[in-house]
């Protein structure tokens, strides 16, 4: 799998990867929202996921 865009500094790696690799969400249950993305939306992105 080739990542089209590498995660830039200061961006959340999880949110970035999910936003730019639609295959991740496509392979999940389409009826429910992506739990990882919902968690970041509600609680914010954890600092350990932020690209340095
Ligand atoms: Zn997601
Ligand atoms: Zn995030």
C-alpha cells in the first residue's frame, strides 16, 4: 500500500491517514462511523498521534 501523501508535521497521523486513504473506511462497516475518527472528533486528537 502506498500512501499518497505523507502526514505533515503537526497533523494527526490517524486523521490524516483516514482522510487520504479511503480504502480504510471502505473496508469497514459502512453503516457505522469509523470509531477512531469519531473518537478524535469528539475528544480531540491525542498528542501521541501528532506527527513530529
Ligand atoms: Zn477513520
Ligand atoms: Zn486525529
